């Protein structure tokens, strides 16, 4: 058998595509990313007022600007986690949530995450644009590449702050909804299995026993009457 035809170690493992709850493996990453965005925002809010005068104007433009650059960079780092993991979770949540949109313990959170797909799409466009800029700079001198990369990153992070902030706001709701739906599915699955087992048992007990059919005995054959001699 050639190396190319050798089955991989994962060939004998059940495919994640067959698991309707495979998306929940992304929930811890999203929870951590949402917390990271909000921590970056809170850290900036804690000092931003002290960097401004009574009218809200920065006392030192450079110090104020550097603070925002740091906030935007930290927030975007976590926003990219949402780009990597969020779409699959969102698709899984929408597939699992039905009447929950109308009423129930997660109906408010389902309303909170409206529009998050658009935010993810726009943020992904921004990341794609930045990757394109970096591809154009491939082969440049290291000192030139570093300069343009730094400027391109700062531009991307600044443009992406709105998306990062929205993901920090809507992200925790998406995580709560996902955790609720995953837990509910885990709770319902054993009950469904038990109901199926009981139904199968009842069906077997209610089926009348069928006696084995007796083999048909062919009618006895009589030897022909002897003919008369003349």
C-alpha cells in the first residue's frame, strides 16, 4: 500500500460533521474572546477621562492616541477569534433555536445577537483587505516591510474597533445561547433514546405470536387399479 493510500489515524473516528453539536467546541474560545474585548475597553475607559480636559479634549494628543492604538490592537486580536469560530457557532445556534425566538429563557439573548452575522462579515472583509496589503508587500526590504506592516495593522485595528466593540457586546449573548441549547440537547437526548426503547419494547410485546406453519402433506396417491385380463 502506498503512503498516499494509507488511511490516516482519524479515518476510524466519527466525523464531526455527523455531530449536530460540533459547533459547541468553539464556545470557550468565544467566551474568552468576548471577555478580552471588554477588558480592553474597560481598561481604556478607566484612564481616558484622566487624559482629557474638562471639555473632553485630550491633554496630550500623542499619549491619548497611543492609548487608543493599544486598545484597538488588543480588541482586534480577540475579534479575530470571533472570525475563526463565530460563524459555525452562529449557524449551529440558528439551527437549534426554533420557538426560542418567540419566548423562553434565551429569547432576549437571541434578540441581542441580531445583526452579528453582518458584523462578522464586515470584519472578515477588513481582515481580507489587510491580508491583501501584506501580500503586495511580500518581498520588500525588511525595514520597509516592518514600517508598512505597522501602519497597515494600526489602520486595520482602528477601522475594526467598531466591529470589535459590537462583538464584545453581542458575543456574551451568543455564548449564553449556545451553552443553553447545547445543554438542552444533552438533556433531551437520553430521554428520546429511552422513549424509543420503550416504544420498541411495547411494539414487540403487542405483536401476536405466529405459530409456525405446518408443512403441507401432499394427498396420498393410490396405485392404479389393475387392468382386467381378457
